[in-house]
């Protein structure tokens, strides 16, 4: 026997009226209209910046926060900071004059150091903030406009944007990226060479670049005689190590070696 088709009323039923439709459909129920939705809470102001197509606009809350962040860090490093930083820290922001944004470039009066978080905030402000033209069309911020708002050098902001990945890889709170320490290829050679250098310096001997390389090759030949090939002409070839200028500079930096030049003039005039 085929199932009984469900019967739908042609007219709406009154509230609380019991019908036979539910019995034919498999149960007894009371038809009630759907409740009207309750009005939600009134929307509150979030204080966020105005957006156009999901983009932040210049002059909004986001821009003020970044400008205040940079003004505060400058005031923490110096007494007065840049012109206008004291007003910005107190919540008074100067309006940008109606002029071409590429007309002039901001040049800071002093040098300041900014941490990783400040650099990332400046990059995010430059890349996500747009400026609304007079005709209502949005336009990306230029480096001159962004650097003038943040009161930093345009070249400095450009370098931050170019090295964004390196800045993100830094540790939190750091001001510059630390170079990874490379393992020393011949630590024993450098230790013996430094001992000979200190002994020669105590004797008052003149130390030069050629002296360093000559003694380094002698020590390498003593430590690894199998890696030294002596040709018929007397020339020696050293395998596995290059006595390059880069190694020489790193060796001097690791042992704080300074080759002082001998002069006949004292650094301080006698009393």
C-alpha cells in the first residue's frame, strides 16, 4: 500500500488549534507560528580605523596608534624627541597639510633605535593603509608620506620593507638581527697562533699581515703534515684550508687583535 501523502493546509490556522494533519503525518501536535526574532543589542563603536574594501584609511585609529608608538619610543630615548612628539604623546595629532605628498621628505634631527616590534608596525602601516583622494578613490601610501607621518627616514622605511622576512626572524625585543655563529674550522691553529702573537708582541716585534699568514701556514704544516704538498719548485700547497682574508679578519675579531702602527708621536702630549 503506498504511503498516505502529507496534507498541507491551504489557509493559516489559528493559534492553539489542533488539527488532524499531524495525525496523518505520524503524530499529534499543535501548530504555532514561528516566534519573531528579538532585536539584538545596539552596535557599539569599536574605535577601529575606517576601511574601504577592507583597507585601512589614513587618518584613522590605526594610523594614530602607530604614530603615537613611534613618538613614545623617541621620547624614551631623548628628552624632546622629534618636533611634535610631545603633543602626539599627549593625544594631540597634527593634521596633514593640503599639498602634494611627494613635495618634501622628512629628515630626522637625531638618530634613534627601533625594536623589531616597531619595525613590523611601520611595515604593516605602510602596506595596509590607503589614502583617499579628493575624488573618493583609494590610493596606496607612498614612502614619503608614510615616513613623514612616522617621522623617520624614507630610506630607513624602504630597507625595513625590503628586509621584512629577516626582521620577522629576529627575537622579540631585539634591535638588530644577530648573525649565526659559524664553527671555527681550525681552533687549535688559531690558539697556537694567538699564543705566538702575544709572545712576539711582548718582545716588541713588529707584527704584520704577512707575519700572521707565514706563521699560520707553519702551524698548519705542523698539525697536518699529510695535507701539505711540496712541489719540486719548493712551493707548498695546503689542502683543506684556505688562508683567506676573511679567515684572517675573523681570527683577529675572535681574539681582539689590533695591529698597532709604530709612530714617533705620542698619543698624548707629555705634561
